[in-house]
C-alpha cells in the first residue's frame, strides 16, 4: 500500500504532461521490445517455409539445395527439367541430385512434376538458341560442363549440343526413377 501512496504523491507533485511523457516512453519501450521479438519470429517462420522465391537460376542453386536438405517426410518438386542445373551449374546439380537420393534413402517421399519431352525441347531451344550457342559465355559454360563431365564428348554443333542435353535429361529421369522419385509430366507451363 505504501508503494501506491508514493506513486499518488509523485503524481500529485508533478505536472500531468510530465507524467504522460514518462508513461508514453514506458509504453513505447515495451512496444519496441515486443516488435523486435515479433520480427525475429516472423523471420524464423519465413525461413521455415519451403514455398518462397529464392532467386533466379543458376544463382539460386545453393538455396534450392538448402531447401531440399531441410525437407522432412515429403518433398514436392515442380521443375521444367529433372536435370535442373546440370549444364549451367553442374557441380551444384550433382549435390542437388545426391541430396534427393539421400532423402529417399532416409524415408522421405519425393515427387517431381516436370515438363513433357516436347515442352522441354521447346524450352531448351529457347534458352540455348543458335545465337547463344556460339557466344563466348556459352563456350565458357560448355567448357565448365565438360570439365565436370569428362566422359562426355564435346558437341560439334548446335544440334549435337541439344542432343547431348536431351540425353543428359533422359539419364537424370532414369536415375531419379530408379531411386524412387515419383515422376509426373505435364504439358502445362511450370515456369
């Protein structure tokens, strides 16, 4: 009771605007601390979400690998090609593929929805056009791809390059099917 009387006495001897200012600062401090706590919780929730924008290809491969690594129980992948990144980010594709296989071995159910072979061929021709095939950037990417995959022969022309990519896609499909990935194809655009 003495504490309450002291507060009343303090309120009585100070002007109301001072009292209100002290109370406003007190409640603002509480609000600030609470908002920081809520912000941390929101960031944690956002990081735990597997459906979110994670950047543009091929710069997103590390983030994709991280999302796959955190999957538990079930992993659904919607992608235009099962060999996602095999040409533009071949080392990361190996990690991605190995991680999917490990998930399956550990009891995770993995389903993959991807484009039909015809849809993939159209997409591939759009991304790797005849003009881009002869560019310096493409030559560098092709060299990197062949260094990572020394068993492959260098394509002589645009057509053999596309045949090589289609063959690698088929191998990827076979490998994923062999280890237990449930594969479904669609004519609908996924990207």
